[in-house]
């Protein structure tokens, strides 16, 4: 048994304690059972057989990351290898930990959006949306219809930009370098639109409790139509570049296979779950916003492999385009936020004219608004799966407890199961297919 450490001073330099993958001879049966699939209901007899399958002299433990470019951030994977075959693996996380949930308990509900938007930085609008929906549920506030449809518009465009980023990085991970350029190009046009609407390309703090920060600017409809017209022919190019390409299929088909039962047991959601054939999408199964008023299909796979997860995201871009077209037709007029002075600051123009408006604005942004006692859990379908927000209110202007159910965090626990028995080279493809965002994992 050989242990390879990244630090020059030996294994102690990179030790993360119990998080690390221990050498096989030091692993008790119970630990091996937990690593190998207690969640998947493996019997102790099966694990004992697994433990005796290889000679300890023929294996070694290596680190992949946390600086490896294809771990999608500061993710560290410890792999036990026999030759180039992965026998066991363990994700080691926490290198990006920023304590956002605890920070959220020190901020007012009005300030909370600036915190949560930074968790999944590839899809910030979804973080803002789930926090705002949870806060509004505690307040028992109903936002105006226009605010609801604006939220849907921004989230579906954000889903497209997030999946374009996946196309770019997934292509680069597997050697399709051109795909990195094309995926980045498509995402850039969407970020430019986000900047026009919110003032920022990322971490927007646009969706807020009570509605959105500002109405859509002049010319927004033409901008969106231009984006929607450009995307379909470029998606067709992706099909030529990758979907029908024999090398791409050989590098993705049959890798990281999961069954529906395994995905459910491991808590996987989003494209990972749908790749197994289960049509579970919260927009359809537990509708929120106005998703019950638009038509779209839930894209599912058949094999549950890396190729299915790629194909699902590619076709979800097409479904989001279809949804956005309907939003353009159905966008109502009216207010973009609740006209409740307890929650909503006065219009900017009134602050220059009225001392009462200035005081009202000052108190809202310094003290925040108080939320009645209660607790709530709200979930939305982010590009990576079920994104949930659990809030406990104690009657003050700050959450007593905030917890985020990050899909990247939960989906990561499916990695050891998908990696087992594969090759080291295939590990990159499997990690990429999970599409983890480490800011959301470590929060």
C-alpha cells in the first residue's frame, strides 16, 4: 500500500482527519460499509467480499485536487487505485467554507439577498429566489403577478447561462477545447443582459423579498428575442461537435451509471436524477411561481450515465428557450414589487421630496423589517437540482436560523458510487457530469 501526498512534508500536511480516505488495512468493516454503500443497503457480507477482492500491496491512495482544474473548484478527491482502476474514493470538502448560513443569521431579511446570491455563483438568481420565497411565506405576502413573471424570466435565462457554462467546462474537461469558447460566448450574451437589468453580471441581489429590485429596462424584450434567436442554431452546432461525435460518445456513454433507486437513496436531484429516467422536476411536480401556466417538457435519460447528463442539460436549454418565449407573450403589466410600506422602500424620487420617505427608507435599510415567528422550508428547481431554504423566524428583523439545501453538496455524495470500478481518466468525465459549484457545497 502506497500513500501519495500533495504536501512536501508528507501526509500530515494535507490531513483533513476523518474526512480523508484511510488505507484499506486501517478500515474497519463498518467504515468500509459506510464508504461502499450503507445508504444503498449493501449487506455486510457483500462489503466483506469487497474488502477481500484486492491485495493491499497492489493499491495506492492518491489525491486529485484541490487544485486540479477539472474538479470545478477547490474539491479534493482521494482515490484508492489498483493500477488505473478506481476501487474507492472520497470527496474532501471545506476548502472554500465561508459560513454563509451563519452570516445570514446576522443580516436582516432585506440584506440577506446579498449573502445568498454568492453561494451558487453560476446561478445566483435561484439563490435569491428561494430565500425570497421563504421570507414571503413567513410574512404571508403575495407578490404582484408582474414580479412573479419577471422572476421566472430571469431564472430561466439564468438556467440557460448555467447550462452553457456546463457545456463549456464539460467540453474542456474531455478535450473538446472549442466547446469552451462557444459555451463562454453564449453565456456572455446572457450576462450582458443581466448587467443591463440588474447592474451586475453576477451576484445580482435582484430578486428580493416582496418582488424584484427594479422593473425591466426599456428594450428588454428585443434583447431577449435576440438571445433566443441566436441560441438554437448554436445548439445545433453543439450536436454536431459533440452529441453525434464518436469520440465524445465513447468518452461519456456507460460511465458513472446510476439506477433510479440508487439516485433516490443518495438524495440526488436535478439532471443526475432525471438521467436515470425519473421525471422529477419541481417546476412540474411541486409548481411555484407561474410554472403551472407555461408548457414545457421534462427531459429524462435512459441509462443514467455521463452522456445522459450532458444530453439532458443541452435539451433543457431548448426547453428554457420555449418557456421564455411564453413568458414574453404572457408578461403582465403592473407593479414589480409589493406596495406594502412595512416591506417595500419608497420610490427613489420621493426620497428627495419627503422627509417621511427619507426616514422610512433609512429605517428599512438599517433596521430591516420584522418577520412573524414561524419556520418554513421552500424549494426550487435550480440547474443542479433541488435548492431548498429552511428559515426560522423569531419575530425580529433577522432569521433565527437559516439553512440551505444545496444540490451540489448533496449530489457530491453520489460520486464515490459512480466512480467505483472506473478508470482515473473517466473520473474527470464523471465529476464534470455532476456539475458541482463549490461555493454552494461549502457555503
